[in-house]
């Protein structure tokens, strides 16, 4: 008799936990594919592709810039489409597009066509990321969103790690085309599994179709346009949303150039050999694989804002070490601190949004953060190159990065506590339905 009563209450908890676990793994794999393969694989094997196809570094720079523009365009497009077709559709569609582009790259010798495909790949990295807040908000309980989004944000490091395992075997035998086929077909296979899982867990829907269900869950009638794109765009008038957008701009301004110019600074500016630079990068990748989850787990206990302050403190120290004492193994220590801060920060911002907003508002807010981050990366990379040309040293931009992290810390202190009444945006409170409450329903 007792078992008959308790079993129905436990089953929804188990089902929700399994769904959250499966979706988390799949979303992490999407980030690993779109960022790790789409963004960074070309950079790792560009030397071999240049020798085979005969293009110069001017082309490499153009293609890289085009990838950033693709990121910005798809961030805007993904935000617009997500509010109409739903985040699940956009995520799966982006992953399919990513896999197809990866497979098509080795089929051509035209660098123009390859450049177009790489531009689209840069775009899929944005469009697959935009709906994450919405999807995680639907399947993951409030108290676990920090660690989940932290793990997903570390997906890039998993992709880079897979690259490091595959590149030597394929490129060593002169088969760079086979490498693209391998990661492309692997991405399409994972996407097929994800499409089945998304359909089973009800993640394919349009916001309009889902509105009555959300209102019923909330137990009250909401305004007709609370889940519309127009309602989401009106969130720009909320103070904390604007602060989040500025934070993401400065993240792109500081974090992306830090990563892009680290190896040139170590080798050309500080005189370290390629082996030491490779060790620093290897350490960053390994630490990044667990840093996002660890700091995300911490944010679920001490709060997202405190965790962000911790990351910016480590980021500040990392940049300062490269300015004041870049000798011996100090750059390695700087790399460790950078890894502990870099990967988690890309999960903490969406965690804050997912705990403070819902519906189309969350999608729009987070979609625009990807745009501002991309703009910040473009401005930061240009500024770093300009300072290098003027001063002859990358060191000065790392001083600028240290100053930017101080500003970032001050902005975080202006944010209201996540999930509080002051930060609430959307059709219903993010923590209105917990696991326990769902089991009783």
C-alpha cells in the first residue's frame, strides 16, 4: 500500500533527473562541436591546409574575421528565430548545419568556399548557444542550473581536447581531410541522438504553443504578450539587463584577446620556446574541462554574483602576473588562473539570466549578450593589435585587461541577487516549479 503511494511521487523526480542529465550531456557536446571543431580546428591544422591548398596568411585573417561576423549575424538571427520556433528547434538545426559544414569542407579545394563554410560554422557556434538558457530553464531545476551551465560552457575545452587526440594521427599521415570528415560525421550522429531526446522530452515547440501550459503551471493568468519577442525586447529598459550586456561586451574585450595573443606574447614577447607555450595551453585545456562545472557547482551554493567576482579576481591576477613578473613558471601560474576563470565565466552569465528571467525574455536577453560579446571580441582584438604596433609589446594590452577586470567586478556588484524580485523578468518566476513540486503535480 505504501509503495503504491510513494512510487508515483518518486517517478517524476527520476524522470526529471534523467532528462536533465541527458540534455546536459547533449548540449555540452553541441558546444564542443560548434566551438571546439568549428572555431578552433581550422586554427590547429591551418598550416597543413595552407601547404596543400596554397593560400596565405592574409586569407587566414580574412576567414577568421568572417567567422566573427558569422557569429554576430547568427546570434541575432538565432535570437529572432528562437522566439518563434522555440529553442529546441534552433539548437538541433544549428547542430545539423554545423555537422554538414564540417563534412563539406574537405570536399572542396576552393578556399573561397571553405571560407564561406567556416563563416557559417562560426555562426552556428552562436545560434546553438543562444537557446541554452531557455532549454536549461525547462529541464533543469533552479538549484542545479549553475553547475549545468558551467559544464556546458566548458564544452569548448572538451572539443579542443578531442582535437588534440585526433590531429596527430590524421595530420601526421597527411590526411587533414579525413579529420574534417571524422568530426563532421560524429557531430551529425550525436545530433540524431539529440533530436530523438528533444522530441521525447517535449523540447520541440513554438513559444506560442507553449504559452497556455506556462500559464497553467504558474497558476495565474498572464499578460498576452509576456512570452512574445516584443515583450523580450522591452527588457532592454531593465537596468540589470543592460549591465549584463555591458559585462558580456567587456568579457569579449578582455577574455578573447587574452587567449588569442597568449602564445605570441609568450614566444615573441617573452622569449619562451614553443614547448613551454604548448605546455601552458595544454594545462589551460585540461583545467578548463572541469573548471566550468566546479565553479558552477560553487555558484549554486554561494550565489552567481559571488562566483563571478571570484572569477574576475583570478582573471585580474592572471593578467597582472603577465605584466609584472612574466618570468620562470609564472606564466604557467597565470595560465592556471586564466583557465579557472575563463571557462566558468561563460557559464555564470547564462546561469544568472536563467535564474532571473524566463520565456522569450530570457532568450532575447541571452541572445543579445552573444552579440555584445562578439563586438567586444572584435574591438579587443583590434585594440590589442593596435597597441602591439604602437608600443611593440603585447604587455600593454594585458595591463588593459587587468583594468577591464576591475570594471567588471564593479559592474557585478551592481547586479541584484539572482532570482530576487528586483531581478525577476518574464512570464513567471524561474523557481516556481521545483522537482519536488513537480512530483506532487
